[in-house]
């Protein structure tokens, strides 16, 4: 790989004797990995091999995901580069906590955090770029996360709404991406000697917002996929300096993980508690991460109303946060009674309607004034006098949750995701959850031996 001369010289200086080995690692093949989704997994994958577990990740395996497989399409597996998996392990939120993934698309860390949360508490998953936020929302849906809200905001516009609100915040920062060079050689074209310092400016801005939203006793996890000290140790040194209530948390490291380098910042020995994953030591593309604990004293209420500046008021989309009409509630309850084994699982007080779409929020959050993609788990849509379930609802439940299940053979799955009508000898009528083995793959509507296909058009596949 042709690396920029200034990049080579910089790391020769920083790494000394080790530089040759580090630079040679850029010519080694990319390491691929995937995780099993504990929210869905019931002991069976269809075409992925779990022979090579990743020792520091409870759900991680080395290997490549087939994007056109049942496992991927139904959210049983998530493709993630092995070093990125450690970020989720370090953050390790507990069920019931309020968690923020501030730079979240396409969703690697979000899905990891959700794996720990077991559908309880609140996961706010934010991405500033609208196109990327939509991809994030698709991955949240596929993974079957019930407790996530997908926002499309700049971090500073979230501050006043979520002041001192989150127990865990992950900032997987936009960075100079030096750990991406092997995976995406185009990333080299963006690099120049000043780029890390430019990225560091943006990282400090994002972290200032994150600090406004971190609750007393909260945990902040900061990570990058770059080796540049300006964006790694020097950012953590700045944080510790600016926010005296922060202290470094300890991270359990395996032999192939390096300590942070105090000598690459201000010499603070605490920085060695950070983790460096170098591709010449570790089976992965490379990452930096640090865990910080907020030791501030709890003096401010956790939740505050939105306070928007005039400028932000203008930009903000008007969002109707409606409660259900009586007729809508009846339609939902009739649907749930026929379709779900526990029709009261999605409690009425957690339901909201927006433009005829019905959503479920585990913890009610007022999103007025904020841009979002999904204000909660989308249960479905009210259409005239009926209710139509959304793919998100199907993805977020297990086969055992449905009254009306339509199991199909593995060979019929490709017809289903292609959008074909299927035949069956089941005798139910109405909405069914189509499933392959123990995995729900999407909705259908059954009538007289045929399953009408309601797999979303945007997700359909050609083989
Ligand atoms: C390293 S990527 C995140 C990867 C993601 N956490 C994952 O695991 O899949 C960084 C993200 O930050 C977003 N970003 C860029 N500028 C930002 C800003 N000023 N504030 C917040 N996020 C930003 C980028 O669009 C990008 O999606």
C-alpha cells in the first residue's frame, strides 16, 4: 500500500523501532468479524461459522457476513470489524439505563449497546448526516431493538434537551481514519499532515456537547479508528484538563492490546489506562478508546424541557406528538389481540402517534424541536379503518411472541424476500409473522392458503 511520506515519517518518529512492523501491517489482509444478536439468537445460525470466537467480545466471531443471507437480513448477525467491538464491551450499559450513542451511523456500536440493554431503558442513537441516519435506522430495525430512538441532530442542538441526562455516552468520533486505510484505501486521499489536528477541533466540539449531557456518575466512552495522538491521547488529556470531575476508568486488556501513551500527550500517567489497538499486535484494523467516569455531584434534575434558541426554533421541524384517538386505540388493541400472545406488552401509556404511524417509547421522551428518523419502535400504520404492522414490530419480537405464525421452509425465504406470494396449508386468517426456523423474517397476510407478501419494498432482494 502506498502510504503518504509524511505519514510514514510521523510514525517512524513516534514508534521508533516498532515503526517498520506497524507500517508493514498495512499490506496485510483486512480482518473481518461479525456478532451474534442476543436479542434474537435462539441457538441457530443458517450460514455463518462460529468456529472462531473473539476472546474479548462475548458475541463476536472472526469471519465475513454474507449480506444476502437469512442471518443478515433477519438481524441474527451484524458485521463489525473486530477492533470496533471492544468499544461496546467497554461501555457495557445495564438494562434500564439511559444511553446515548452520539455519532452512531451505521450502527455498529448502537447494536452492541442494545445487546447489553435487553430492550430495557432508553438508547438514543444519533447521527448528524441524514443519509447515514436512515441507514442507522434500518440497522436498528433489522437488529430488532425496541428501546431505541434514532435522531438526526448536531450534538449541540441536543444539549439543552438532554442536560445531565445520560448514564452512558459513547462518542465514536469522526476522525482521520488511519485505521481504515486497509479497508478503504480511498481514506488515504483525505489524509494530510494537518488533518488530525482539524479532526481534533471537531472532536472537542462534540465532546463539549457530550459533557453537557452526561449524568453525575455517568460513563463516557471515547473512541476513534485512527492512530493519531492529536485525536487520541491529546483529546483525553484535554478532557481531563477541562473537566476536573472526570477520571479515567480501568479497562481490562488482553496481551494484544496496548496501553495509551502518556508521552504522546501531556505525560499524565492516567492516559495509559486508555487502549490502543495496533494492527501489528492485534487482529483488527486499529482503534483507540478511553473510558471516563463523571464524579460530579448530582445537583440538577435529570430531565429538562427543550429550550431552543431563536435560530434553532426556526430550523426545527414541527413535530406533532399526538396521543392515540379512541378509534386508533381500538384498532391497535384489536390487532394486538389477534396477532400477539401478550397484547398488553406495548403499554398504552408508552404509545405515540405521528402522522398515522404508531410508535412505542420505552421511556417517554419529548422530541419536539429535534430532528429524528424514528421516535421509537414503529409498531405500524393506521390506514382508514385498519392497522397495518410495520417490519420493525416483526423484527423486534421472537417467534414465541406471536399468536399467528407462518413458518416457511428455508428454500422459500428467497421467494419471500423477493416479494413473491407464498402458498401454505395454515388455516388462520389475517396478519401472520413469517418465520424461518426460529427466526421471524417479516409480515404477511394470510387468506385461503396464500400468504400475501408484506416484506417492505425497499428491503426486497433479487438473487
Ligand atoms: C466513526 S463514524 C461512527 C461509526 C458508528 N459509531 C458505528 O459503530 O457504526 C463517525 C460518525 O460521526 C458522524 N459525524 C460527522 N461529523 C459529526 C459531528 N460534527 N457531530 C456528530 N457526528 C458527526 C459521521 O457522519 C459518522 O457517521
